């Protein structure tokens, strides 16, 4: 089966500013730390991992392991969880995103979602493995629902995080 590649875009995209990358990561961190109702907390994706993956795929030269690792440490401190579990997961996610960035960008959005979901599942599996290594109980299959929902949010994340970079078309007569 021949892979379906995304059609080349004629849209002009401006370079992303470092301030926008930092702002998007801070917003993702704050959304992760919102007090979600207990009834939906298993369905809430990890917005930081989704944002880390986006920047690793779309800006691999400007976003890397160190930033992902530091964000993971910040998540661990903010959640009061085992120190380093998110740092390890985000660093591995950053590695996978950087390695696969050219492949993912060549596919249509639907096929990108099919690449993103396993990467987010991998992140959840790493966090779960670290938790279980220190004696936590297996949380059940619902633990992975956030990864699937995060993957389904990939098109929206791409749209929102690319929006400030889109340039208005110039008139030919200006």
C-alpha cells in the first residue's frame, strides 16, 4: 500500500517566535494543572506532552530534550508525583518526535493522528512503568483514554499552534 502524502502547501508560514513557544508550553502546563472533575479526569489528555510533541515535530532544531526534560520535572513537582517520571517520558517523547518529524510532516492530518497516538501511548506507558516500579497499582485500561483523545486533538493543536505563524496573503499590486 502506497502511503498518502500531504499535498504541498502554497501557504507562507512565518518563523515562530521563542516567546510563542514558551507561552504555548506555559498554557499547556496550566491546562494540565486545572482541577478537572473526577468523572472526566481519565479522559483528559496530557496537554504538555501534546505540545512538546508538536514543537519537536514542527521545530526540531529549536525544541529538544533539555526543554522536554525540564518540563517533565516541572510537571512532577506541580503534581506532587514521583520525581523524574514525566521528565523521562517527555525526554523519550522528544527523541521520538525529533526522529520522526520528517515522516510525520509528510502525511495527511489523518495519518499524522495515527502516528501521534502511539507516541502519546508510549509516554503514558513510561509514566506507568515508573509508577509500577515503585509499587503503584495498575490503574486499568481507562488510564490510556487520554492518549487517544490527545491524538484526536492533534489537528486542533496543529491549527492553533500554527495560527500566529500564518501570514496574510500579499496583494500582487502593493
